[in-house]
C-alpha cells in the first residue's frame, strides 16, 4: 500500500473544513470578520478603560501571590531599614515586602495603582464623550446605565484596593469610610459594626475587603463590562453624521484586519504607557506613611483622585446637625448629606438622564447618529454644569494643599468652594449655552458666505472687502452665495481644509517617491491624482 | 469615489457563484460582505507593492518590533542582574523599578506602534457600509414569540389552577430568606455590645484603679513633662491602650497658658464641667467628632485644634467647640487629675460620646 504524501500546504484548509463540519462556524465567523465599525478618535476613550482593566487583572493576580490579607500584628523585619522592628499588621508588612523583598514587586504594585487611576479617568472621559454627543439616546439607554454603574463599581474596587495595604493614609480613609457608614440614620451603627465585625477598626475588615476586591467586585465588573460590550456589538456603534452616513447604516471599516490591528496596537500602547508610569512615576509610597495608627495623621492627606470630589463635598458641607428630640434624642450628622445622599442623587440623576431628556423632548425615535455638542446647546450646557460642579468639589478635596501652596487662608478656600459650588454651575451653563449658539451661527455663516480667504479686495468705491471662497457653486446669486444645508458635521473654515495647500511632502529627511498611478490589484480603481478629494471619509480628521 | 469593477453585481441581483474560477479572491470577499449587507464602497491601497514607500514602511514596522526585542531583552537582563535589594542611601536599587518600567514600557510601546503602523499605513484604506436594519421591526416575529410565551403560560395553567401559583410563592419566599439568612446572620454584629460605642479605654473597671494617661511608649505623664502652650498625645495606661484596639481612646493633653486656662475653666464651669481640668492642663479626645480622623494640628496662638482631613476647627478654650468646618459637635473632654505619685490619671471615662456621630447618640 502506498503511503499518501503529507501535503503541508493543504493542512490549514483541511483543519478548517474539519472544524466547520463539527461546529458550523464558517458563516457566523464571516459575519464577525466583516462587521463594520465606524472610526473616530473619541470612540477609543472607552477602550482605554477596557485595556486598563485587563492590565489591572494581570497585575492584580500577581499581587495576590504575595499579599497577606490579615490584620494580625507582626513586627516588621524586612529589608526596609527605617521600619524594622515596628509593630504593624500582616497586611502592611506584606505590602512592604511586595515593594522591597519581591523582585519586580514594586513595579507591579505601581502599575496596578496607575492602571486603576487610568481606568477611572478613562471611564469619566468616555462618559463625557457619550454624554456630550448624545450617544446615550434610544436605543442605548441600557448601556448608559451600565456605564454609570461601572463608574461606581470601579469606585468601590478602587477604594477597597486602596485600603488593603493598611498604611497610615489608607487607614485614615477607612476611618472616614466607617464614619460615613455610621452616619446613616437608624441603621448606621448596625451597618458599621456588621461590616467591621465590631468597633472600628476590628480585626477582620482587611480580609473582607480583600475578598471583595479580588473576587466579588472584579466579578461584577467583568459581568457588567461583558454586557456593556455585548450591547455595543449587538446594537452597533453610533457614528458621526457625514456624507453617506444615515441613521440606518454604519460607515466604517470591517473589523478585520485593519480595525482589529489598530485595536490590538492601541492595547499594547495603553499597556506600555501604564508600564512606563508604573516604573518611572512613584505612586502611593506606603513605606513613607507608616502603619495605620488611629492617632497619627498628617496634613495634605488626599485620597485617590476619583474619591476627591466626595472629600471635597464633605469639606464644604456646613455643620448642619439635625436633632430629633424623641426619647433620648436622635441625630442625623452633617456627614450623612455629602457622602451618602449626594452620591445617591448623582447615581439617580445620571442613570435617569436619558429618560429625562427623551421625556422633555418627547423623543421616542432611535438615534444612531451622534450630535455635535454645539447643536444641542441645552444638553451641552447641562453637561458643563455637571462638570463645573464636579471640578469645584474635586478642587475642594485638595483645598488645604491649594491654601498651603498659594498662601491663601484655609477658611477662605472653604468659603470659596461653598460659594463656587452654587455659582460656578449656573455660570458654566450660561457661558456654554452662548458658546454653542455662537459656534452654530458661525457654521451657518461659513455655509452661506464661504471660507475666509485672507485676500482683501478693494472695490471701485474705495471700500475693502475680504474675498470669501464659497463652499458650493454659486446658485444664481451674483455674490456667489450658494444654498448649503448644515448636515451636523464639521464645516471647513480654513482654505487648506478645502485643499488649497498642495499635498504634504512625505518623508522624514528626503521626499519619498509619489505613488505610481496605476491599479495594481484587481478590484482597485486607478489611483486618482488628488487623494485629498472629498470622499466618504472614515471620520478621521484630515488635519 | 467608489471602487467599481466590472465584476460587481448590481444591487438586488442574484448572489455570485463563488466557485466561478474567473472571480478573484477580492471578488469573493466583496460577495461575502454583501451577503452580510455590507457594501465595500471604497478600497484603496495606501502604498503600492514594490515601491520605495512600501519598503520604507516595512522597515519602520520591523524597526519597532526590533526595538521591542531589544527592550524586552534589556528588561530580562536588568531583572536578573541589576542589584535590586533595598539599601539605605543611594544604592543602585533605586533605579531597579524605573529601569524595569522603562524597558517594559518601551517593549510594549514597540509592539503597539509596530502593529499600529502596519494597520494604519500598510493596509488599504477602506470604507464599508453596513445596514443596521433599524426600523424594520419584525412584527410577525414579535407576534409569534409573544404567542409562544403566552401559550407556555397557558400550559402551565397557573390561571386555571391558582393554588399552584400561591403555594409556589408561599414555598419559595422562605427559601429566598434561607439563602440570605446565613450571610446576614453571620455578619451582623450588635453595635452596642459591652456598651462599646459609649466607652473608651479610660473606662475603669468597677471599683478599679483610675487609669493613667501614658505616652506612646507606655510611660506615664507628669505635669512637668509638658511645657506651657505645649501638647502631648496620651493613651489609657492599660494593656493594648496604645494600639488600634482602642482607636477611640487617643487623647490630647494640653498645657494651656495662664490666661487661656482661665478662659477654658470658665467655659468648663458654664457647662458643669468645672472639675475637668487639672491646673492649666486640659485633655480632649483626639478623635474628630466629624469623621473620626485624629484632630491633631494644634495652633498655639489661637488655641484652635484643626482636623487635617476635613478642616474642622475646634476652639480649645471654649470646651473645644467647633468654630469652622463640617464638624457639628465639640470634642469630648476627659476629666483629669494627678494621682499621689504625681502622674496624670483620668477621673472617669469620657462623659460624652467619643468619635463620629451616629443616629442613636443621645
């Protein structure tokens, strides 16, 4: 019997047939490979959050191999000399060991911390993008709600993780957290003593935070992120308006290969930036803070940035205590309002916003086209108001540092924050609203009169006028005015956006050749002379 | 504007025969896309094969990947051979973490930029249009699914046999509680066990000795230990008194100047705390009544105590009344005196609740 020759080249094909025989994946796979994604730089902000989360998982798993989540008192005998012989919790000692006695442990710890900060920052910026462009409108309200939940779950993940090392700074933060729980009317003391297993600090809180931080919260995050991405996939991404783009289609690139390559490359870039930050920029040097001792604190003790707005609201809150004179008397402490009620209101308002706006505008349609912020002045102004509110609170979270560095009275900073919190948001609303209207007007002006050319012409009667380049062929009007409608996308306002400049010369040291003007592969058109001509763009800016 | 080849099938025509040998691979790709309601309307190479530009880009991409290789190798070399153990002073270990981060970061950025250049510059630019099928609501499908679900409900027959539904609810409700019970029951802890929220480490046992005020190292404190205008953090002189087990006990012992002490005593008398001070010495809880941070920044000139967490300020000479910031309650004062051996002792425990406020605080 003759042995059949082994044909190496045919193997992948055969294997593929074998797989498809069993799983029937060829057509679904083609659909996946072909799925079209619209492209715009602002769509990548959420990706940063996703990629940071992946880095968090990777570095976090590493840290769990060395971290000991226990509050057992030990005497430190690691290599960091200044703390040798100090009694401390096992959690803090093992965090010091990660920093000093585990090879490469510090870079991992710092990458984990930076990735967490970046994760939260990317979530916030992504949320702003979605808000200001109206991407949250029907049919995407669910994803907006999941997104706002992701912020708060991420907040919890950050806070529990920040507390784990049990250092002087995080212990103070935990103390404040216990006071916040304690301030809840009626059930406060029960909640606190149940969570802490008795009076603060007890001996169990670090182990409980640990399991929350490494299992429960990440599990919840993974679940929410999966649904979030699944919905983006199912509902298809929104896109900016533009030529050929309608509410009913997606104009962009197929997922493979170009879009997927860009995503993969972007992930590596995010990962790389986190690695650089983790190595080069010190974050949370816990060995300088010492172990947590209930009687030690220093000025300028700020939490991580995403907690600062709550710290600020706590600082600005006037000392309004509500006493209820029944029986022995009951108290609602002032701490309750800025730390429990305010976040509650913020969660409620942010999750309900899509419905509130739709109700206000009586809008029941599905929207797949984004809106430029200037075209929706009221929403943009409301967003600016929220941002102003948030910024005042966050700055107030560090008002003691500002007072110190700029030699301002601390009390003046507090009062500035209190007044600013009331004044800045309405001001931001008004200014933003006017800015939006101004920008709208200018768009219309350019559409009607054309782009300023910078060429001044003297008329026979001696007047000087600037020549405008109309955007469309003149429509019978003597002055060259055409009738161009606004389509909700960028109006060119500079001559070089119209192709008035020659094509850029490519090449770093010397110009490289011009592309050959011939079609090379079947299905390709002859390359036209002007690659800058207006075609259906991919949404990338041509600047 | 768009790529029209002679092979292209106009909209609505029969699908192409993909086994037609005349078709190019791109034709088949386009046909596949079309079957997914995707029209590739524009497909244009950015660099042409064999050109200088293509070779140059390929070199750039290869360069990035080689940088990755170099940086990753450097990472490994540093990881293995660089002195990394902590030494006090300016040891080489100071550069260990930065070098690891730098080499790892450069390695990852090399891959990233390599892939990005490959994808963005070398691959053809394309514009595809995919139909969303928005608005084309499948009314018939909705009806069928709705009827199927209602039919399922009919089959179960809960409407006809209400007993089933009621008994199911009655049976399952306790099961849900059973699931929650161990969690709630295990976690719950009575907040007022041993009256813990209203006592501190200064709470002397029945008929026991008065508790001394001790320093952080456990030594008791004499009046002469604190100069006028000075202050000292003191703890209950009991086992574990200087530890987080008595997180509510740290106390600030202040030696007031004469005039301030008089003002302070007058303020004490106003609220019936006439005997809380000893001489010019007064002791206040260090735990802020706002959020529990140690209110530890004492400003001698104004006799104000500032909490660094939220900037509440307490005026020591007026019973530590909050004068600024979010705190609403004064710092409790510890009644003190000096025992026969000349050391400070607490006359009794705090007479007001120490620490952050809560609902049932009387």
